[in-house]
């Protein structure tokens, strides 16, 4: 049944397609899932909308970052307090379909937002996955907007207060890292992880092929975009980052699943490393982008046991 979906990106809702995959056949789940923070229309995963959501204020006009208006953490109404639970329910919906398809002991890497990752953890744990670790992907740079409090007060005509709050800002610190939750499908009670590796060929880490600057990898992932690597999606991650995670946890010809393929980075990384992939993407626009990337970039198969260093900072 997997043959229909293997080594291609299917333009469809993953929840409707996942049941057709064979059970216990997926060696790795790797996905940069929607974060549920209203980054764009595809990231609005709640019912509590507002006419201002994803709009644009005069201050945002012409800006490359923060192009759309999101919801403040405090929300605009009492109903906004339900957004977190609605996101968790959405995650649990596809996690339930994914669980039987994963091999026993297989890994799942799920990218998330710092504010909503706990909802992802709760949802996957409720579906019996085990949280192994939370990795940190450190970005090369971070878009940051923190408005000066003094300017806000000056615009209100509060000169004295503006003077008192010189140097203070509104907002958050520059978001230089993003979390990556590392889950596993539990192996059989009474057995060992070594037994599981023998039976299912998953559960170990390929440390020697994933050395970073000659040292064993850590849970701080410092990967940047390759020189000339094009950006097709505003949430796109570096190809080297995805290749590292695939190489760390899978062997050649094993199957990598990404139900939220976006611009196709998971598929491209899997193909580069001689892995098979199964991908779903609900947006026809991004399906076409992903297919174009796969078709236009020549295969870059690396020799077995290659120790080519990734693009680090």
C-alpha cells in the first residue's frame, strides 16, 4: 500500500491519506509542522478568528518580516484562551493516525514553537509516544521587533513617563533558537533497545557519521543555510539540518515520513541520502514548489558512510 505514496509528494490532507499506509513501515517521522501561532493562513489552527488577524498595520507595510498581524499572547477575547487546546487537539488528530504506521522504536522529530511545543508534547504523549529529548536548533540570525516604551509614551504626550522608561522595550528577546521535540515509539516492555534494533532496524544513533567539527553531536544543533540555498517558504529550514537528523537515525533505503512537506526539504534531504520518503502537503502551491525543487536539483547521492561535514556556523 505504501508504493502509491513512496518517493512522491501527495497533494492532500495527511489525515485522509495516513490510514492507507501499511502499519509498522515508517522508520523516521521528520516534519516542520505548523506551529499554531497564526503565522499565515495555513498556520491558523483555531476557531477564534478576528477580522484583524493576518491583516497589516501601517507600521508593517513594506516590511519583509512581521508582514502580518498575529494575535497578542493576551488575546483579543475570552475565546482566545481556547487556542492552545484547539491546537493540541489538531496535533492529536494526526498523531493518532501516525502511531500505528511507525516501526516500534522509531524516532519522530517534530519542529515546534517555544510557546506551543508543550501542546505538541501533550498530544503525542496522549497517543503513547515517548518524549526522548528536546533539541535546540540555533539559527544564524533572528528577526526581532521590540518597540521602545518611551516612543509609545511620547506619542501619547506623556513626556515625563517617556523619560522614565528610556531604554525599555515591549516584546520578547530575539528568538535565536527553535525547539525540536524528539519522540520515540516505545519498544516492547520486557525487551531492550538492543533487541529492538535487531528486530526493527531502528532505535540507534549513527554518531560516527554525524560528527560536528570532529566531536560527537549534542542536542544544540547549529546549522545554517548552504551558500546559494534558495528560500521558498517563510518557515523553511536548512537542508543540512534535515540531512543531519535523517542520517543520525536511519540507514539507506529506510522510509522517512513528512505529513506537512511544505517546500519539500524533507524529501530532498532523504533523496540526497539514499532514503525513501513519503510526503503529504495540503497546499497545491507548495506541492508545486516542492516538486520543482525535487525535479530541478540534481541528485546528490553521498557515498555510504560519508562523513562530509554539514554547514555549521
